[in-house]
C-alpha cells in the first residue's frame, strides 16, 4: 500500500538543520504516526512521501517556505518585564505560549535589557531549511473515526486492537475511547 491521502503512515525520521545539527529524531523515541493529508505534518515533507510504501527510505531537503515559513521580523517585539507578573523568572531562550491573533503561539525570549524583554513569536524553525532522512515503517487505511477526528487513534500495543474488552493490565489501552473529547 502506498502513501496517499487519508492513509495512516508510520515513519522513522531524523531532522537536521542546514548546518547538520540534529533538530529532531524519532530514533530515540516512538516512530511518528500521522494521517496523510490532514495537515498533521509539514506540507513539504508530506508531498515528498506520496507514493512511497513501507520499507522505502527517502532523504529530502524542505525549504523553509514549505516547512515552518520564512522568519517575519514583525513578529519580534518588545514588552515590559513587568508584563510577566511579579516574581516571574524571565531568561533568554525561555519559551512559553502566548495568546496571539491566531490562537496560542510559541514565543521565545530573545534578549533582556533592563526592564525591556525582546520576544520572538516566529516558530523556532521558521526560516530553517529542513533536511529529513525518513524511513516508511507502515501504511494503512485510516478509519472513518480517525478521518472525522483528523488524528490517529493508536492501536493498543498489547494486541487487543484497542477493543473495549482488553483486560491486559497496564497495556495503556484506551478501551476504544480516544479521549479526544469528540
Ligand atoms: Zn480522536
């Protein structure tokens, strides 16, 4: 089965920046499982995976425009340290979520100068060219429920197929309820 829209894809991946630094990797963690075509992953990588099947490996370079976008210097702005509230420790490099016009946004503290705090609301990987090494592990059809929710419902690892009657203690089975509130 090849990768196309509305299929659930499992990949192992390593992501490096243009300078070769490893930015993210599934090697030390779980493989990434996503629904193709549901905007679960960046469009530039998704497009390059179309037509691939389990066992295929690809290396690709995704320009910033197809990844997290170019940096926008208008998203760099100053606030007053007092805006953080009494007793809040503010440090360069600190990241937090702030409410922006398009919902919660990750903001990074760039500089501290006296009472002035320079913030950057660009995505941490904005402006970065991304170098991916990807191995396709599995491709399957998404269920109707997964497509409705727009995210993957992981099968229970104990082999019970995430059914309601799983009795394997501690298997992490959600008993058929994905818990996403839908
Ligand atoms: Zn769900």
